[in-house]
């Protein structure tokens, strides 16, 4: 097992060999391409693992996407997968494919830190349910990915293991809290990853890093064994290079878990098959207010171009509205403190300063506020599907984020300051309150070359339709085919000196 701190020494050298560099080209494949090559005996799991490790050796020092890299374990898993496949025990399209997990997802015998010194030596004894499902499908675990400490922020710069950087511009952050997951997928360090999403933590980094990020219906994918942020808003989902890759992963992840009190029973679906359904009959809504307010000019242009394209491939498109979530998330501080109370009481000094400051405020949360918020949240989720049916639309489309990411330095300065600041108006968080499926995929770039994301949302358990529209749009563009400009000789900007307490 390789931690971030001893990674460079263990991997042996800063420059990849010629052989390793040629192997690394295989890491540029999508998950579905890699799966097809394994099945057709055009490549092997070992070759794919070695390709990813070759790129990790070069780009991990620049991106800081991983906290732990499981070099020897991944190679051993790959060799075992090859034996199974050779013996006719092929388990499906994830068998032998290297993936990585956000480091707030428990893995038995493997350190799971949530990017915090509080959990620096925490080694779970059991896998999270999602890790169990991926393992059963034959996926190879490459390692654990960096994140915003305890998933408590949207930049991934506040981490005990240092900030994650965006492959499209190393001076900028990748979004959060699943920033390491997005950077690793976008940088071709793995073929797919898991993220968690409480207020946009899958979709924001997906948008900022030009990949696909999918938050399914609340309860469709188990969150048991994942370090919680706000249990009633937490989701887990795939982060991938393409929509098809996300569908492949969701086929494995979705399913009832009776030990997870958030889990819901839902008939099994084939999301890859559903993704291929025609979209010409779909009716699309555009929730302009408030989700299109104060957009960056480049974001507005790209999103409107995407809407125009979608209009040409679907049955109808019109402006619609969504209900307010005001008051439905106001009690989340009580949930946060409920988990952290014990750790904060005995190891409060080990939290990063911004996280410590936020949890100190959550300590004052009132039970009555939480209960009132919970009532509103439950009613909102029970009635949200009516926003679609009453307006005669099947799906809605909107910008994932209204603006592109700050620099790492600016984000660290902002998060390190205790000065009051204006709230940031952003789109993803409302859909955690609604609990409905929401997917972000690439729809363009700014004039400075930063990615822009489009969000497609639907009523409860409409994952198949969301995937179908996303796939149809993706196939009509080449945004997903563009690669981040990071190169082996790309310099890493020095961090500005920031005063600490």
C-alpha cells in the first residue's frame, strides 16, 4: 500500500520508462473500451493496471488526486482476474478494469481517511456496500482518492494531504468534494471512480474537469460504509469519461441494501440498455429561474447551444419551474455535528481550520430546527415528481455550475478566512434536497479553456431517461473526446503563503 507521502520513493523514479510510456496510452481508453478489449483478448487487466500506474507516477505529483495507491494489490488483483477470465469466469464489463474510490468510502484493511488527520490511521474492518459490489463485479481497486476534508466543501483544497489540482489548469481547483475522483478520471489515472454528493460534490468536479458525474435517486445506491456528511442528503455515484461508462458502473452499484436505512427497494434495471432508448419522444423543460441567473458569459453561450442541440433531437422544449428548497436543508448542521461530536470532542485540533470553524458553528444547531427541516425535506421529496408531470415534461436541463473554478490560491484564501462573505448562488445542491437523479456532462469550454458542464435531471427513478438524453447529446458532440492539456513537463504553480492560526 502506498500513501501519498511515500509514493514517489516506492514507485521508483520521476520519469516513466519508454515501455511504461507506451503502456500508459492504454489508460486513455474509456471504461467501456477497456472492457471490450479485455473481453476480446486485445489487452489484459495487468496491462491496464500498469498503464494507469505509469500515468500515476508522472501525474500524481502534479494533480495530487490520490491519497493511497495500491500498486502491489492492484497488480495481484489483475493477475487473479486474468486467471478467472481465462477459465471462463468472466463477471461482466467491470471485470479486470482499474477504478478508484473517494477516500471517504470504507475499504476493509485499507486506510480510509476522509482527507483528515482525524482519520490518518483509520483502517476499516469492512467494505462499504458499494466497494463490495464493485469487488464482486471484478473491478480492480487502484487506490483511494483525495477530497475536501470530510466532504465538507466544494473545492478539494482543504485536505490534510494538500490541495487537488485541475488537469485542465493546474492553477485552478477541480471542484469538490470529490475533486480527486474527477482529477483522476479526467487525467486518465483510472477508468472510473466513485464520488459522493451532498450538495453537488459529484457534479461540480465533473463539470470543472470535463467528465460525466451521476448522482442517482436518493436511496438507489447504498451509502452504508461511507463517512457521512449529511446523511439525509448524501448520495454516491459514478464519475467516468463517458455516459456509457456511468451506465455500466450504475448497473453494478444500484440495488437494495437492507442495512442502509436510506436504501429503497426498486425493480432492477439495465441502465446500459435504457441509455440506448430513443429520445425523440422526450419532452424537455428548462428551469430558468433561478438556475440561469448571473451566469458567466461563456457558460451561458455553451448551455444555450446545448439546449438548441437537444431541442432538435427531442419532442418539445419549454420553460418550467421547480419548487423552492428553502428550509428543507436548514437542519443539516445538526446531522453533521451528530457524526462529528465524538471526534471533535477529543481531536478537534486535528481538523483543518475551515472544517473546524464550520463544525464549531454546527455545534449550536437546535433539534427543533432539524425536525422542521426534516418535515419539509420529506414533503418536498414526496411531491417533487409533480413538478415534471404537472408541466408535462420528462426531464429538465440546466447549467451544472454558473461559474468556472477559482484558482487554488484564491480558494485556500477564501476558505481560510473567517470574514463574512456573500453566499455563492449555485445549482447542484437543490437536487440533493429533491433526491432526484442528476447528471453532469461536458457541453463546452470557456475562452480560457476551462470546461463547462450541462446538468440533466429527471423525476425519481428516471435514471434510464437521464442517461439516454445525456448519451444522445454526448454522441452529437466531441466535448467528451477532448483531453486535458496537462503534460509531463507542465509546471505546478507554487502555493501562495497563507497565514494560519
